[in-house]
C-alpha cells in the first residue's frame, strides 16, 4: 500500500490549555469556545459546534478578526499572543486556515479561494499569508459575483495537522442535483490534492444509510505531503497506487457513520473535509460547511 513519508512527527503534548477567554476582545480561544461568527468567522464557529458535539475535530484555537488584522499590521503584542496560542497546542505540526466573516454559508463557499498553510513552521507568517490571500483579485471578483464587494474581516483557525494517509471531501447530498445520497471524493495523503483540483480523486456514491451505490476510481498520481521543518511538497504516486481505490468498505462505513453523526448536529446538508491519519488510521473531521447554493469553486464539485 502506498503511503506518504512518515518523517513528520505525529502531534503530541498536553491537551489544549488555553484558558477560556471567549469574552475578551482580540484574544485567541479554544475552538470549542468560538461561538461568535462575527468575531471568529463561520469556519471556526462550525468547528466549535462540532467539538462541543464530540465529533472528531482536531484541537485548535480560533483567532478573532481583530487580532488577525493587528498581526497583519505588524502589532508586536498581537504577534506574541498568536505565538503563545500556537505553543498551547503542543509540539506537533499545525495547519493555519482562513475563517473569514461571511465565508461559508448556504449562499457562498470560499473553499479553495483563501490560502491554507499546512505544516506551518512560522504561525505568524502563515497568518499574514492568509490575510494576503483574502485581498487578492480572484477573491474580490468572487465576492463581487456574490454581491459582497468588500471583506468584513478574517478570523483564522490554527489547528493540529492530521498526518493524513487518505483525505478528501464528503457531501451529504449530491452537490449538483441535490439528490439524497452521500458523495465521497478521496485521494492519498493531505486533502489539498483534492480541494485544490490537483488530481482526479476516487468518487464513491452511497445511500444515506451507507450502502455503496457505485465506485469510480480516479487517477491519484500526485500527493501533497508534509516535510520536515515545515511546509509541504507534491510527490509522484506510482501508477499502480494512483489507480487503486483509496477507500475500502470499512473506511466507507466509517465515513457514512460520520455523516450520520453530522446530521444529528446540523439540520441542513453538509460539505465535510476529512482525513484518515497515519499510522493509527483515526478518522478526523477537518471542516464543515453547508452545501453551497452559489457557483461552486473549481475542484470541489464531483
């Protein structure tokens, strides 16, 4: 079985120890305490709901938009607060993701528009990269098409990085037709290869109860893997593995079970990002957003 290099340390260290400060302006909070979408962004709030519901979301912290803006403006105190929050997550690698105000809703999805920094070595620099990406022309054009001419600010999620063996997306309905079925896309290693449209992922369709209706193997000839010292690289996948299905029946059963748990928490249909970790094969929920009714972002529609 093909697998990414195991040269990045699996996250370890103590549990999340950031003291509850949900009411303090400009302070990071544990994901489970992020409840104000106007402060932390919808992505952080959705992950907070999932954490409180006991779903398998990796530990992380939410940075409010006010703090992120201060970091981007060079405020040294703000940068120190971000560095302390990152330290509280332990010694393992982290991912830094945007959580823009108004970013993920039933009317708009910015998946693939903003930079995500995986295996971030310098979290402050990663936050600056995220902010810069929210101001690029393509994002502004997308906002314009949705009738959102300006950004209302961006929060940031700093989260423990899952050392993914397989990752992908799961829709709890067909995102094109709205049909009541589970649609799964999967590829090797970090999910960036799927959400970034770098490969043709495997496609699986299941009934809402998890019965397999069809499998369409893709060509997963590239994989995004973490590298020592920070960052990622894209590596070639041998042809035999590129064409072999990444998920077996047990993995699909576990994803269907995750979808059922998600439906117990959210009434609407969901667009999930997930990963099976190496070497323990634990299933992690990385992001949850409503299935968008707006024009889809390239690389996200199966």
